[in-house]
């Protein structure tokens, strides 16, 4: 009689399938989280952050793209007065003024709140400048290397702006390891015409980059125009001062000649016939008239000198007020971005 083989149940229990699926899902999520840690952090921060109106207005003015706004808002930007700002951002030097700073690792963007009509737009440009630091930090190593080479080549061969050269020299002295990072922000906010290979890089941040550069040029003109006028006045004053000194020297000589001539007339007058005496008097009067004319001319030059001094000092005072407005040092202490 043949035996009947027993059937063996080889099926895996459903709960084991569920557990395996869950483990695979967790592994997948872990891998995804590792490669998307930045996005997760951004999402968490932005989920609990609503930008103040003043901050959202800065982003709007700068025509920031959604990606740029995310970079900006993740850093919870602040517009601070000098007292607060000086505690979170480094002070400038005698040649530079810190208008904003970015704390690496997306740990904050801080902007000096400037309230002065002649510098309208400064906060907006500084906001774009600092946001770009966050953008540069997120570039891949390969992309960063490519853009660094393109920027530096353009800077060395095409940039002629003395202001940009001065800025980069200041950064080289104070932040020697950050020249590409700073140049990334400088070119975007201060240079109108860029090669497409560089300009296209900034399209991920701004819909209208030209607007930012135009704003920069307008408030920068507040300094440049006054500085040019002051330099022009200083040159004029130097020339007038030489004229005054020369005239005073001539007046001293002419005064001595008049006194000497008068003494001669007085000593010889009784011995001269009327005709010769009258000739001497005529010559004497001519000397006096020349002297008086030169006095009038010198007084006019002095009056012009004093008028220009007043105008020049007024411009210098305006310039100092502008400098004071952008100085991050406390008010009792009398254009660098971070």
C-alpha cells in the first residue's frame, strides 16, 4: 500500500511580509533623508516662519525667485539698528563699512537698517548680496569650481570699476579665503553687463537682476557725486590760495614802492619845478591806483575762496552724514557688505 506524502505549508506569514516591507520603506526613507537633509531642514524652518512685511518687501523689490526667497527666509533675515547690528556683524575698518552679514550654515542674515533718502535702495541691494552668500554655499563643488574660474577671469580682464577693485582689495585683507564667495555677490549686484556664462547663473535667484544693479548705482552716486564735487572744490581752493598768496606778495612790494616814492616826492618836492612835480604826482597816483585795483581783485578772490569753502564744507558734512548712516559702529563713533 503506497503512502501519501503530507503537504508542507511553505508560505511566509503575512506579518513577515508586512515587516519586511516596513523595513525596506524605512531604509528607503533613511537614504532619501540623507540625500535631502537640506530640503528637510528648509521645510522644517519655513513651516514655522512667516517673514515680517519689511523682509518680504525686500525680497519682492529684489525680484527674488521662489528658490532665492527660500534661501533668504531660511536664514530668518533681520533689519537691525546699529546697536543690535554691531553685536551680530563685524565692524568695518576706516575704509570699509559693513552693511550686512551672513552667518555660515544658514544661521542668519543680518542687515543694517538705513533710513536716509539719499541711500534709498541700500537695504534692498544688501539683502540680495547676503542672500547670494547662502546661494554660493549651496553650489556643488564642481559647479563652484567652474563659476569661480569664470568669475575670476572676468574680474581680472574686464572689471575696471575702482570701487569694485577697492572692495576686493579690502576683502583680500580682511577675508583672504572668501574672494570667490564675495565676488559671487559683487558681480550679481554691482555689474550691469556680464557674460552669459556668468549671468545665467544668477537667473535662479532673480527675475530682474538689472533692477538691483541700477539701484546700487543710484545710491552709490550719492557718495560719488559729493566726493567728485569736494575734490573739484579742493583743487579750486588750492589754485585760489596760490593766487591770494601771490597777490599779497605783490601788494607788499607795491606798498613799499609807494612809500618809497612818496618819500622821494616829499624830499624833492620843493626843488622840482611845477611840471616835474606834477609828473611825479601822476606817477605816484598811478602806483596807488594799481595797488588799490590789486587789493579789490584780491578781496574778490578771497570772497570767492570763502564761498567755495562754505560750499565744500557743506558737501563734506553731507558726506559725513551719509557715512554715519551706514556705519555699523555706535552713534558716538563716527561699503562693505558681509
